[in-house]
């Protein structure tokens, strides 16, 4: 009995003793979230998640503040970055033409100038005699003015010597204290702002973008907690893809494809048809003058118990009549990604034109 009691005491030392165990790592992916479904290189999920948060946050700020590049509906930049390119030989030719034109103008001016000098030569001799007589009288006047200036300067120097010493400066104690108070208040306000920002970063409930664990290799899910006035995940990804296709700027090292997810539910026909209703009302309205062509993109990971065609038919049947299915040239594509026991649904535009939303292919120069 003694040995049994000792073993129980040893086990109790390592138990949490009525305290909840702290969760380590990312939270698991569950239904009812919005965000971004990202595929990456296998074994690089952590690095890809950090890159994805930075990339998504930068494009989110561009949309909020309007600092991004403006792209037309055709995918062309309104204000292109590239400037006019001039080659060396074209500059030399332009300079030679300009030099020839300048030389011709100088020769014409010289010929006209020589004729004018000949006609003006006789008049210059008469003017020189008159100037000589006037010069003697001007010299006398200048000498008198100089003597008067010297006398005035001497009197001013005498007065400067007699001037009293300047009064002593008063101590600027009051000004220094006032400036110190202002600087102290500014430092306090900055410290408060920094502390508040650090608290927000530390508190996971206040983060706008947060990593969730999907439980599969080569996949990352970034949750977005939308607030009032925030753009949707579709708008952020659309802006990122169009700007990447226009600028060809390399943005990440491990990210492959980014897809927006606006609905997450359990992968059953009833749950999918119920959860997709708000997306249908937003992107596929019943009363519209411009019916859209759409296609359903299906993908499943770590789940082999579902029938692929049943899921696709449930999604296609939920779209109203004016809109039609077109697998070759769809205007809108409905993304359905199943990860274990979670079904992720989103809507994208120009899926094939934008390299199937593959960020690496869009930014490659090949």
C-alpha cells in the first residue's frame, strides 16, 4: 500500500491540479471563419504563414488608405511606372541636329552685326568728344561726395564708443520649464501609444489577421476578423493578384496560391446549401441585367469519404437561373476546398487569366 500511495503522489506533482492547461501553437481550423486559404512548400508552413500575414496586411493597408497602384478592369496600370526610354545613339543624333541649327543661326547673326558696326562707326567718334567734356565735371562731383561720406563715418565711430554697455540677459528659466513640460507630455503620449499597440499585438482577440492550424502539410490558413468598413477577403486577394500581374514584383518566397474564403462550414450537402446563400445573394442576384458565367472549383485534402460530384451539384444548383455554367470561360469561379472536416467556400474573378491565383507564377519573369 505504501508503494501505491507514493506513486499517486508522484503523478499528482505533474498534473495541472484543477487548472486549465494552456494551449500551445495555433488554434485549429473550425467552421464559421473567414480568411485566406494558402498553399505553400511542404515543411515551410511556419515561414509561409509569417510571409502571408505581412503580404496580406500590406495590401489591406493599400486598400484602406488608397495608396496602391490603380489597375483598370483590363488589368493595365492607369499610371505606369516605366518612363520614356531614350537610347544613347538617339541622344547623339538629336544633339548633332541642335548644334547644326545653332551654328547656322550664329553665322546669320554675325553677318547682320558686321553691317551694323560699319554704319555706327562714324557716330561713335562724335559721341567720344562729348563724353570727354562731361567726364571732367563728373570726377569733381564724385570727389566732393567721398569727402562728405568720410566725415559721416568718423562721427558714427565716435558715437559707437560712447554707447553704453548692453543690458544683462534675464535667465530663461520659465521658457525652459515650459518646453520641458511640452516634451514630457509628448514622450508620455508616445509611450502610451506604444504600450497600447503592444497590448493589441499580445492580445490574440484583437488581432485582425491570425494563423489557424488546418492540420495538413503544405497548407496555411490565415483568419481575418473583419470590422466595420474593412474590405472583404475577396477584395484584398483580387487587389494583390492584379497588382502582382501588373508590376511583376516578387513578394514572397514560400507562398504558392492565395484564395479568399468567405464561408466555412461542415462538408455536408445541407450545410453547404445553407451556408452559401449569403454569397449567392451578393455575387449572383436573381434580378440582374448582366447574368454571369460561373464554374465550380473543387479540391479535397485529408478527406476521401465525400462524393466530388455531389458537392459540385449542390453548389451549382444553389445559383439562380439567369446565371449559367461555363467551364471554359467563366467570369466568376466558386472555390470549394475541403480540409479534413471543414468546407471552405469563396468566390474569385479571372481565375485562369491571373494564373489560377498562383503568386509565384504571376511574379515570375519567364
